């Protein structure tokens, strides 16, 4: 079975129970969007985010920041009052988090780390040194992507993502949303041995969908773009 890029049906006859697997506080934002669309969200994160209070920031020479997640924005903002640097964000949600944290000069890519690297590399004036506040185990190496594009980058770990210990998946689910490959691996372990033949799985990217293909769910859908709007559109309405 291979992931599909469209939803096989539109669920309009009843309120679907949709498992929101992403970490808080983003999970509640997703739940609110689901309620507005007429779905019944079931919030049970498979991951949790922990800012590193002892992280050390070196801002010497830095003239721009690159954020690949709202969690990175939050963790960085908790470590310093600096808000006058130019910000490049991976997508609209991360850009919104940066503005909410007090940054004024914020530019957004379209939800993909490669697009973010291209955005930074094409910026005028060209950043002399970009700081990437990142996770302990990021899904992609932004510093490497920027180095390939001739952009000097310094990466600093400011938060970590761990699997939660809730034990068992929620019951009576119709669908599940997956926002990252790491969440997919965690959810796969949660669902190991369970009958998921009636469960539809919707992933934000092919990488996030790949670990879930072997579960045996009735459908694995992949968002056309790596954004939550595209992910939620797979549910129909």
C-alpha cells in the first residue's frame, strides 16, 4: 500500500472523531480548526516539547534568525529579549508565532525547509550569518541546506521533542492527523498490534506518511503541500 495524495471520500453525514497527535500547544489550535470545520477532535499528543532552559545563545555576528517551528520561536524567546533581528520562518504558523513573540521583520516560506533555505539564500540584502534555533533531533538539517547555498549558518539546540507516555491510543476513532515523521513513528508504536482497518490516516508529507503505511489502515492520505490547511483539506467537509 502506498500513500495517496487525495481523500477517497467526504465525510458529511456525521461528526468524525479525528485524533490530533501533535504536541501542545499546537494541538489545541488544530483542535479548534477541526471544530470549526464540523469535526470532533480527540486531542492525545504522541509528542511533547521541552524547551532547554540551559541552552546557550551566541548572537555575535548574527543578523538573521531562521525558525523551522513555532516551538523554536517559543524556546528562543524564552532565552533572550532580543527581537530586532530579521526572521525567516518555515511557514505561516511559525511566522505568526514570531510576530506574536515581538519580532517585526518576519518573512515566511511555504511550509517546507527547502523552501525556507531558498528564501534565505535569495534574500536581499544577503544575511551574513543566520542563527537557526532548532530541536535536538531536527527532521532536516537547515544549516547544511544553507551551506549548500552559500549562506553561513549557526545552529543552536533550544528544545527537545519526546514521546509522551499516555500508553494507549484513543478509542472509536475515524481519522488521525500526523504533522511530522517523528509523530508518525510514535503513533505507529502506539498502534502496533491494534486493528486500524477502519481508521483513515492523513499526513502532512510523504515522509510523515511512510511509517504508517504498514499499519493496515483503510486509507493513507498525503497533503498536497506541507501545511496544516492542506492537511485538513484531506478530511473533506
